């Protein structure tokens, strides 16, 4: 496994995604912050796969991503809104409690 360090809210800018995912069928995304880092990465990678007609899935494990609570940023609302946006953009969202078999590449953002 390789480690990548990002200096942006979108990890796609910090990784060699063209080679990293070449032989992977599914990319499983976990980490924080749901409505910023996770959403930006998952949607961008999914659009890249779409652009080049690659038969790959971007999968976010909903109960392994989270966001923060603060004034004008209700965690529950922003989390759910980001999940909805990702689903609407074609990202698959599953729960860890529902085990499935994947050809795994984990990206923790």
C-alpha cells in the first residue's frame, strides 16, 4: 500500500489515480469530512471513471465517514446532504454493517 499526503480538500490531486486504480474494480472511500473531502474525491473519481467508460465503482461506506459540528454547520444535516449528492452523482453508498465482497482499494481522505 502507498501513502499519499494531500494539501487540498480533494485527494484526487495528490494521488497517481490513473495507475493506482488501473487493476481495481472498486474503490472504497472512508474518512472525514463527508461534505468536503469525501464528497469532492468520490464524485471527481467517479466522473473520471465515467469520462473514460471505465467499468469501476466508487463506494463510500457511510458509517465510516463523518463530518464536524459547529455554528452554521450541523453535522447530521451536512453529512446527509453530502451522501445524497454523492448518490445522485452515481457514487455507491453502503454501510459497513452490510458486508460485501470487493476488490479493495481503500482511500482514506
